C-alpha cells in the first residue's frame, strides 16, 4: 500500500474513530485523495476507512518520506481546524504524530498558531467582502 493511500486512510480513521464524520469531514478525505492522485479503487478503499474506522497510528507509521509526511501533517492540522478550534484530544493527535515523524515541538506549535491566524484572516476578509 502506498504512503499516499496511508495518508488518506489515516485522515479517514481520525475522523471516523471520533464519531460519525460530518459533511466537511466526509468531503475532506476524498479531496486529499484527489490531490494525491489516488485511483478510483484507492479512493474507494480510503472511503471504506472513513465509514468503518481503522488504526490511525498504524497508518501513520507507514508514512516514511519527508514530503509525504509534510503533506499529511498539513492536512492533519487543517482537519483538526475544520471547526475552527482544536480540542485537547486533537492536540494530542497532532503532537503524537509530530513525535512519530521527529518534528520539532516548537515548530509544530508555531505552525498550529499560524494556521489559526490564517483562519481568522480569512474570516475577516469574508466579513469585509460582505460589506461591499
């Protein structure tokens, strides 16, 4: 199984293992699969994990290359911010994954803060556009 498939399976497992995925989560995983160029068969395999769950940590351990790890980590943080806040259990997933990948903890926290700022920036822009 390719690293790219494991990326999407890990995202699907994360969403499913925390309850029934909402609409944003259900579309998030296939969008990542499309970005990674997964085949239709691979995408169906991934959506199976989104429906049935799976071993998040096991999928993460199979992601070895730095570029794919970076892609996954960006998507992981974005996924936790879909509702614009990060719960304690989500923060643990982020830090556990960063530890698995050997990422610097300070840089992880800095990246998370930057992502939160980006969401606020986009919301402010939407508010301004609404006034036009």
